C-alpha cells in the first residue's frame, strides 16, 4: 500500500494551525458585515467568534405554558417527530459549517427538547458535533435522570459523549412543571433548580461525563424584584452560566399580560450585581450590540467573583488586544490533546511577545481572586469555579418585522426606532440557518417574522394524529428544507 506522505503532512499542518483558514475567512466576513457602530475594540464577533447558532422548525411543541412565550400560537399543534428533527438538524448544521467555519456553539432549541425520544435527541447532538458545532440542549428541566442517561449512554451502556451542555429555564412565569404547577415565587423553584443540576453531578460520578450547565430566567415586571435573590441562590448551585432575558413582545400575544418595556437591561444587570454582592464589570468585551447583550466571565472563589478582564485596568485591555489580534479564532474545544499542544506551540512561536502580557493577566486575576493560597483553599473546599453572567435583551416583533423588511430591500430606515432595530439586527450574535434560500437570519427575526408561518406549515407536515396513523408523506413545504417521509411517534 502506497502512503501519501505529502498528503499526511499537509493534513497535519492544517489541523495544527493555530487558526484554521476556514475560521479566519468566516471571522473576516463577520467583521466586515458588522455595522460600523459595532466594530469596537472590545467586540468579539469577527475577532474570536462568529457568534452562537440555533435550530428552528425542528420540534416546536412544549408541554409547559409560559407567559410570555416567544412561540407562535401554532407551535403546540405540531407533532414531535425524531426523524424530522434529525433531518433538519443535519441540514441546518451542514449549512452553518459552510457559512461560519468549522467551530461554533449551537443550541438544540425549539419547544421542549426532552419531548424528543432519547435516541433522537442523542442523534441530533451527534449530528451537530459532526458539523463541528458544540451543542447545548435547551430545556425547561422537567425530566428525570433516566431520560438523561438514555440520551448520554448508548445501547451498550457506554457514554456517547465526553461532555454535554444543557441550558435549563426556570422562572415563576412557567406553568405545568411537576410539583410546581403554578409557582408563586422564584424561591419556590429552588428545589427543582437543585434537582436538575444534581442529575449532572451524578452523571459525572456514575459515568465520567462532564457537563456545562446554564440557568435561564425570563424577567418581567412581575419577577424582576426577585432577580437579586435568584442570583444569590443559583450561585450556590453547580451552574456555570446565569442568563437572564428581559421579556419582549414576541410570539403568542394571548399570554402578554404586562408592560415588558418596564424592564431594561440596566435594571436587570443592577439586580444581578446586588445578588452577586459586588460590581460585575462587563465593558471589556462585547458580543454584538450592547443594547442586546451584556456578559462577563470570571472565577468565583469562596463567594467572591474575580473577572478575567477589568475594563479599568490598562494592562488587561492591552493583553486582550494582543490576544484578539494574534489568537482570536483559535479553537480549543473538542480538539485532541496532541493536536492542541502543537497548535499552542505554533501560536507561541509565532508571537512570543504575547507571553509576558498574558502571564501578567493571569497574575492580576489571581490577585483579584484574593491570592493563590485563597484559591487553593477554595479549590479543596470545592468553592472554586468559573462563572458567566449574561443578559440577552430581545426586541419586540412590532419593530423587528418592519425593520427586517426594509433590510431585505436594502433600505436604511429613517424612523429612529426602526434604525436602531436595524443596527441591532445587523450586530446580532445569534444566527438561524436557512439552507433552502442560502440565508442566515437573526434569532429575533426568526421568532418575530418567520416562526409564525413556519409553524403553520409544520402543522401540515407533522399534524397531531392518534396512534396507529399511517406515515405522513408530504411535499417540501415553502420555507423548510426537504425531509423524508416520517411516521407517527409518541410525543
């Protein structure tokens, strides 16, 4: 057998490049497509990330009711069908790989992911990984440990994944959770938050599978005062991220009962800081538009949060700028250790002058955390962890729909509200894939403009039918990618 040494070397050289050329091309395009106001020194889109991604039209049905709900009125009239889900996920992820490079974080999102049969849930996650995506399953968290095991473990009892990521949504606006059908306060949900997180602690203990857990909470005037206590409580649970979403007028208007405009991104962030017991500086980095997203990441050491970057520290900002200029786009996740080691060595050799500033940054983080001894003591007591705080501020459909219509026509809005909406849509960090017409659309557009019609078409494609129904064979509906014939499945 002839061995093509030249090809093997070329493949090795490409796989160990600090930044893959496809990643570089996708980042450059994302930066060029950003509106001018978003091309700031702290902007991460187009410099180290293309942004997050999500699925659509894959399983809109949910078994809880929420006020507000971003789903259209037809979402719960669509049958859960695993074949359809996996087909759609494969097609959408393949397009995202083509358009946005070999690596990104993607959410398996629709209605409630745990309504999928466990095998189909696992198949969808594997399809996302095959396209270079790091998947996160979006859930209300009201499922049992056995279901989680069925997703994570194969028929042979061995783990299909080294790591899983789940985002669980808990808030008092949700109705129908087992044991808390109509919660009267956020505190009433703490046992359910703890139970959900404990399943993944048990998964690590029992099967060696790592986890990344996010806690999501919708915020309206009725529960904004409880954000402080939720932050305080959830910080003591094994969640890696705390994400808060001020409600927007999107989806099913039958459930709109409050003036969501009363809750601003600033007001939510201030209450998160009160819950954390300290200021949480976020200005050093930005994903997309600051009117949409705010985040900070750091180490929590025995109750104290030490941000990785201090926007008031010039040396931190200088280290940030060096990293973004030379190493932004370098992929660390899901890379074999040997390959990753060579990538890091090549990056260091290419830019040896970056080492002292990055070491200096590490020292300042340790100092902010109270010193190395304090960190070691906290680690022994299991009081050392990385935490991320996020606020995502979505937009109302009444503004998104006309603003997007003008953008599709290449027209810049004159109205200041619509112009702001266009700026925010152009800076969106969260994309949905539409291979059928070669588009990537912002999540607010998907939910405000495209979901209502898409769910009407899904009702025809996947009607709610009784058991024993014959397989539904349908033509490709407008706006959806092709799917194969699928049969009835239990939902």
